[in-house]
């Protein structure tokens, strides 16, 4: 099915563990983005990518790593999870007219 | 980075028009104005966008001030399904979106 999918939908992990959130889009959009949304707040940009092998930091990149070896995938890795990274993470892709967001991954760090 | 300012919340009666304001006084000449809505536990969804001229689509209208320092999203007849958080967003030259806190719209039956 065409669209943008995120996995897992829910994740609980322990402090200090590495965790990777997956994002896959089927449109071959050049741009992809990762945002986090803390309870009751708007979205903040973590990282973005303009094309395969091109990534750049957003507003809140510390503690996160991204890669984009293929156009359709844009995984986000928390190298050593902390409780402050408990949040809902949204991936998006863009075709220069607007964004399409995934359904989000709710991550809890205990 | 360009920023937007919106009221935290607004309330409307069902079937009445709703005007959601947004201030973006630091907008640059090439920034597009986008509006998205977000329902609980879902990702934001596209509503409308524009650059300089007013825009209409089947969902809403976007009125952009002549100096582009403010804009208004207009829902012509609010329904209960329109209750959501509405974000006014500026898209910069690098295609990045910067979200504000949004306006939570409550629609009363």
C-alpha cells in the first residue's frame, strides 16, 4: 500500500539501551523528517534528509542518530535512551508541496 | 528560524464559521504558510497552504494578510469532526517545517 509507515507503533525500553525507530515511504519523496511530540506540545524537528545519504540536524538532535542509505527508509536511532526521550515520534515525507506524516511511534523509556 | 504565534484554544458552535488566526511577523519572502490539523493519537494532516494570495479548497480557506505577517484559517461551517489542534506552520527554503504550539479548537453541538 502506498503511504508512510512507522514501526513499531509502541515501544518500551530501558534507560541506556539502544533503540531504532523505523520509517518507510512508498512515494520516493526526496525529503524525509523526524519529529518528536511531548505531551501537550507541538512537534519539534529532530533530523531531516533532503535525499539519500544527505542528512542534517534539526532543533533537537542531541542523543539521536539517523541514516538514509535508501530513499524510502529513514531510521532514527537513540544510541543510549534516556527518560527525557520518552515521547511520540513522527516521521514525515515531503514532495515540496506539503508533508505526509506517519501514525507515530509512542516510545517510553523506563 | 521562522516562528508562528497562535491562540492556545478557541471555541465554536457547530455549523458556524470559525476563524483561526496566526501571526508570523518574521516570515521571509519565500516562506510558504501551511496549516495542518492533528486529531488525538494521530499524525498531523494537511489542510491548506499558500504563499501570497488567498486560497480555497474543499476543506477550508486561507486568508493571507497583504504584508504576510499574519494569516487566518477559515472553516466555513464547523462540525464536531473539526475539533482538533490546528497548526500554522512556515515552510522554509530547505523544506523544513517549524511547528508552534497550535490552537485547540473545541466545537460545541
